[in-house]
């Protein structure tokens, strides 16, 4: 019974993290920077719980990965917006 409960908790953490990552990368999150920062912190905390991370170096690495993801999607969002603007102007 304890194993089933632990699996359910782990599945919930993974699901929550996936939803948060999706919202961050698709920019459907609240525009408020504090909200985005809080969500990043929550994602990092969930990764720590799932992996059992204790090393500071590993935590920093996870933060860098998450920041890289949001920067990359920000660039992609800009490219999509520019392409859309060009196609509208061409009409």
C-alpha cells in the first residue's frame, strides 16, 4: 500500500512539473515575472524531490537547464511573431 501511495505522489509531481514546464515554454503563464520565477522555483523543487538531489552543483545545473529552456522558447516565440508579422504585411 505504501508503494502504491509513493508511486501516486511521484506521478503527481511529474505531472505538475510537466504542466509547469509546458506553461513556461509556451508562454501561457501569467505575464507577472514573479509568478514565472515562483513556477521555476517550484519546478526545480519538484526535480529535487523526484531525483533526491542534494548536491548544490546538481541543483545549479537544473536551474541552468530550466533557464535555457525558457530562453530558447523565448527566441522561438520572437521568430514566430516576426514571421506572422511579415505574412500579415505581405497581404
